[in-house]
C-alpha cells in the first residue's frame, strides 16, 4: 500500500466565519439586566451597611467618591453586558453547530455532531418567566469544548435539541 499525504489548498476549505449566524432572542438581554440588578442591589446594601458602620465613610468627600465609583462600575458593567449580548449568535449546519460569543475576545465554537455526547435544556427563574431557555451541548473532550446557547425560545431549544439528537443518531450509524 502506497502512503499518500497530498497538500490541501486551505483557501478552498469552507469557512465557519462566512456562515450567517442567528442572533439570540432579545429577551435574554432583559434576563442579563435582571441578574445584574440583583447583584448590584446586594452589593449596594452591603456598601450602605459598611458606610453606616464605618466612621471613615461619614465624611461627604469619601461617601461621594464611593457613590461615584459605584455608579461608574454599574455603568461599565451594563455596557459590557450589552456588548457581550450583541455578539452572541449561533448557526446549525449539516454536520456541525456554530456558536459565537464575545466582543473583546471573540470566540467562534464549531462542534461537529459526531462529537456531541448529549444535550439538555436549562431555564433559571428569570428565563422561565420570559419564556426563554439555554441549550447546553456536551461534547466529547474537555469541558471547554462544551457549548451553552442562551436566549432561545423554549420551542426553538426543543427543536434544536431534537435535531441534534437525530444528527447524533445519523452520525453514529
């Protein structure tokens, strides 16, 4: 048997970057805002208790500086949440699923169906109230190869889950 190892022209390979991605549901941004508001409310209560109990915060300058810094942190946090939300998208192709996330450090995850072990649907409190969920896809390999697509309607998540299960069955036959 003769060993062949031919060159491959990489410019002719299909590119995941050219696929039209589907943005996640806009209600997921509302969920992110709700969770951030809960976090900042707890943080604000802890900060107020600290300011009341600590005599160093009784001066107007220190209290004003603390509130200004807290306000700036809140603003930047909400801005970052929006930028991250805006760049979340997914696509389903014949042999794989693609998920894009991030704005500062963009990540494009491509997971072939034949590497998927199983998938599940998850919905926390705010997601359930808004009718959206997260599709978790567990693939063979390390944990960073797993994909979680948030902001899907429950119907879309169930449809994608069923499609993935069918594709897994096809790939293993």
